[in-house]
C-alpha cells in the first residue's frame, strides 16, 4: 500500500491562517455591507487550492499547457481595453454578478511556469541557459508592456520582479545583472515621467503633506490608521478609517485596517505569517526533486513574498503607492484565486520533496 504524501505543515497552516485573517479583515473594512462576492471567491479559491494540492506539478510542464495559458493571458490583457475603465484604468473584465476578472494576475503565474519550464529544461540537460533567459525576457516584456498600458505600473513591476528573481537563482551572468542595475533607475525615471499621476504619486510619497486632500490623502490616511492602532489596536471593527476615510481599505490598504483594529501585535503577526511562508517556500525549492520543481517553487515563493512586501511597504509609506494586493488577505477575486492556486502547486511540490527525502 502506497504511503500517503503529506504537504508542508507550516506552509499549509500559514496559508489557512492568512486566509482566515483576510476574511475577518475584509468584513471589518466593509462598512457598506457584507462582501458576498469576496466570500464566493474565497470559496472558489479554496476548492482550487485543495485541487492543485493533489495534481502532480510535473503535469504543468506538458507542452500543451503553456501555450493555452499564454494565449488566455494575452487575450485577456487585450480584452480589458474593450471594457469601461475603472478609476481611469482598464484592468478588469466584467463577469456580471460574479464581479470582475483581472488577467494580469494570471500573467504572474504564466511567467513563473514559463521560466521554470524553459530554464529548468536547460539546467537538467546541462545546457547553456541564456536562450531560455532570452525567451523568458521576451514573454515578460510583452506581458509587462500590456499591463503597463492599462495602466498598472505595480502589476508590470511584479512581472519583471518575478522574472528577475527566477533568473538570478538560475545563474544569471553577472554582466546581465550589471546591465539591469544600470538600466533600472533610468527605466524607473522614464515610467514616472510618462504619466502625470505617477509623478503625483512620487511627489506624494516624498511629501504627502503638500497635497493632503489630493495625491497625499491615501498615504496619510494609511499612516493614521497604522499609528492610531497602538500596540493592541482599537478592537475588531472599532477602527475609524474603515468608515470611508481610507480609500481601498478592503483591497490595497487592508494591512492598514488590520493595524488599526489589532495594533502592532496583529500587524506583526501577519508579517510573521508571510515570513514563515517565504522560509518554508525556499526550503521546498531547495528540496524539490528536479530543476523544474525547484524553479517553480522558488518562483511561487518569490511572487507571494515580493507582493506581500510591496503591499505592506506601500501601507507603511516605505515605497510609493502601487496598487498591489496583499496575498490571501486583500479583497479581489482574481488575486485570491491565483494566490491559492499557486500555493496549492507549491504544497504539491512539498509533498513530492518530502517523498524524495524519505
């Protein structure tokens, strides 16, 4: 009788804890009513989470999988421009009563899978990885450009960041690292100057008090929420910022709501949950049975870790506002679904890694 494989308990527990915190926090931040759509997406994501936990991750390397996912992502990223803009941005496809779908979220998973497949094959065959780097760079350039034109600078940065992290651990030549280091600040400056609202966000980041009712309003309200929470917080649903003072309280600024409700202790606990996720994810990546699994695990860990870091950094005004959700916690169907699918894949890799060790 075959021995039942067990997923990484730390990863599994951290995910469920963050998911529970997210449901509670989103309800607290929803002053206008019960967020039924979010609960539906959490339930759908949970089903996908447990399903992908039991699907052999090696199946995703099948030649028919990537073309379909890339095609769907590209079609979605083009289709968003035919739907009405929301907050001056074409990021979503409307699904009627189900809410909206954000194709750029699927793009993150596609980048991880493509890089893991292309680079992993070269590593396992002991061949030069530069051609795989070039193909990955081409795909990410196309996806990031479409996402950037929505406009969604934060989403484009995440795509590039995931790619860069996966390339770096795969043995990216130092000359490529040097070129990227030189090009990054130049590209960042061009992106900031390309649109007026991005320049306003940068100015608000440096000096939010200069425009407290305009571009600086959201960063200031976020800091007020975090600062007034104190050590233990004001209590569940007792925060003031949730009452319409903090824009996007359920989404990009949910961490501020947690800090106001549960204080520094609660905010630190969330941070520790993500630290556990990254720690165990890297451990799974090191123990994976093959190069594809190792890169896939690392890519998923980098995606979730980087996104959490950027989100919390925005809330704490360590970086300019970027519109990046907090995985498993923020309201948002597409982000929730993709995050849970990614974690399900990571847990499947952890099962097979433990089987290899034993």
